[in-house]
């Protein structure tokens, strides 16, 4: 596993554009990748944010490091999209078994997805299927909604990840965006990572609070805001988080589409020894890579401005792949790297 304490850029081999989710049919955003093993399909299944319509999937029955081995399958199949606000769901994340890398949890004989629903004020909903190929049936009620006006997640609950805990509960981590200034000196409007728990039979999740917030250190790669994350079991004890974040705090007078996540977005690690993954999180001193460290040839292919949400795929042969989307708002495309460290 990559040591999170690394203070410089990680050595990697760029693989370029890894899968095309359909610019030819009008998709303007592809990103937020999650890759799991699909034994029924005999390969690796990728779930992604693909807009429009908000979701997409691809299958690889060969080598996930070879772009030509990925087959885009189009949007996910849902049986009852009408129960989602506006009939739109975004950013699917299958509930994972955190004890086994890149494996979706089978809960009561079924798989589950968490999706973002609602555009104006985002919430989280859950969907179920006996197969990772779907079709997926949404629960009618959200499992997590935005908080009260002064709370840290008053504007949105966003960019979820979800894990089936050993005690049978589901743990959600999410990007919590405030609508009012929070008591933080450097980035009062910056989003944080928060967590919630849902017990078996519970209709909705119970919020446990903030787990990672922007450090009050101007210039730190995560000092402005915290994005979505992937939880990875750490060798020995505790957990790693692979996340994206930004150094610049959001401003109230910013009217740009990127107001909540001012560029650049950068990928990096955090870690904790807490077995519950709630307390004690420490952010790495440096990101995986800064924008100015990207080679010119990679920038020419679209890796510039932002390095968005990252996902680690640990292959059985020991290789580790990083999937991530890069580019300005509404121009994100999906890339991959092979980690060499």
C-alpha cells in the first residue's frame, strides 16, 4: 500500500484515457469511478458519474490497465427512477466490503448502491439488485438528507462512499457542504467529510459528525475544501482514505459554477488508527501530484485544472491502479495511472 506519509509526488506510469463513457452521445462529464470485481460477469465492473444522465457503467474482462479492454455499457438500469426527485440520480457508489479490496458487499443476498438524488439540495438514496449488472430498485425514501440551516451539511450531502461494517451496519462517508459560515478560521464555507451509520432494518442513517475537515494551514493542498473519499483498510491497523480536496477556500462573492470547489482539485491520502474510522484522521503533507507537476503531454490530453475524485484498484497480481477524472468543471474525462511506488 502507498505510504500516506509520502511528502512528494508518487512515481507512476500514466495510462491515459481509460474508458470513453460516451462523448459521442452528448456526455459532458465522466468521473467519480468505482471499480469492483463482478464474478458473475467474469471481470471488473466500473460505476461512474456520467452526465447526462448522471450514471454509467463499464465492464473489463481483460486487463483493467489497458484502455482497450474496457467496454462502456451505457447508463445503469433502474426499475423505478420515478421515486427519485426529478427522476434523476447521480454518482452511483456500490456498498463495499472494506475487509476485501474492491469487492461489493452482498447483504441479505443482494447488492446495494448509494446514489445522489435531488439537484437543488442533494440527498442520498439506496438501490438494490441481486446482480451487479442490475436492474436496480430504489428505496422510496432517502437514507440521508441535508441538515438544518446552520449545520455543516445544510446545502448538500454529496459524493458518497458506503461500506458494510462487520457488525452488520452500513457506514456512509459523504461530502458535507454548508450554506452558512462554520467556526473555522481559514475556510468557513469549505466542505468536509462527514459520516453516518445505518443499522439493519433502519429506514435512514444516523449522522455521526465530521471526520475530516480542511486544516487551518494556508497553502496546504486540502486547506480549502474536502471532496469525496474511498476508505481502504490499512496494513497493520486502521484505515487509509484516498480523497480529493482543494487548497483554496470557497468565497461568498464567487458566482462561478465551481464556487463550492474552487480549483485546483487534488488527490491525496489521509490515515487513522481508529478501527471505527471516525477519529484521529491525519492528512498527508502533500498531494499525490500537483497540477504544475503534470507532464505537458498529459496536460495536452486533458489532465489539467483539476484532478477530481480518485479510486484505487488493487489487482490480484500486486499492481495498483488509480482511476480519476481530470479537467475543468463540465469537461471532466476519466484517466488512470499505474502506481510504481
